[in-house]
C-alpha cells in the first residue's frame, strides 16, 4: 500500500470514529430524554456516511494532513435535536451537549488501552501493531482536541449549551445571539492559540509514550 494512502487510512479511521460517535452520543442521550428526532431521521447509527459533512469531515482533515498541520480539525453534520421535545428543555439540553465530549473521553481511553494491549501482547514490532499504535496516537489526540474544543462556551459548540442552561433565561437568550458569529470566533481563536495547541499535542504525545511504557 502506498505510504500516502496508508497515512490517510491511519488518520481517517480514528477521525471518523471520533466525530461519528460524538454525534451519535448527542442523539442517543436526546432520545433517552424525550426527543426522538435523531432516531426518526436515521442518525442513531455508527455508519459514518450518515454523519459525513463533505467539507468538515473530508476536505478539511485532508487539507490539514497535506499541509502537515500539527493538529487536525473537522466536524460532522450535527445530529438534529428538538429541545422542545425534551422533558426539561434547558437542563436536558445541557446533558445532550455533554454527551458528545463524554463520548470523546471514552474513545480516548479505549484508544490508549488498545495501544497498551499491543505492547503487552508484544505486537509492537509487527505491521499490524505499528499501524494500530499510530492510529491510537491519532485517536487520542483527535478525541482530546474534540472533547476540549467542544467544551469551549462559544455558540454553537457544546459548551455553549451547558452555559445557556446555567444562565438565567433572559441572559441565555442574549447569549444565544452570538451563534451566527460563532464559527468566525472559533476560527480566530484557532489561529491565535495555534502555538498553544501545538504544545498541547506535544504534551499528549509525551504522556502517551510514558503511559505505554508503564
């Protein structure tokens, strides 16, 4: 397999899992709290095709890989949630929002355990072992970034839904007015904190290596 294709595969699998499970978690928790919109629209599936956004899921990550960016950024089609169907709309919307980052935390742990298993099983010198270790590192980094990034309280990120639930209704309404400008604010912050993100990734790689050899 050509090296470029292998690199795409190593990055694509963890990224697709990260964004797919993140979105499914939103819809699954929403269904448990009274809103069946995602279920009715067929979005409670781990089939990544149902969640792919052509720009955010395919184009953006590939461009970042080609540019040898130190971090990856992307997104999936948001799972539809009708907060009016939730039993306690304001509080439940916060739990629906937290489900996505929570799913990323769980996947981060699973990728770390998968890498640890490869080492314990002494498969790290095999072709399969090397590929899984590379995927695990990508999985840990992308899930850590998605988890923390989505907790930033800027609409429409998940952290903003939690913040809105904590604010008084009138303040929450005014706060939600930021949403049309949210993407611009996020892009600006990514450029401003580019070096900090790079240092964070280096720190993750350091702790990954330490964890592997415990």
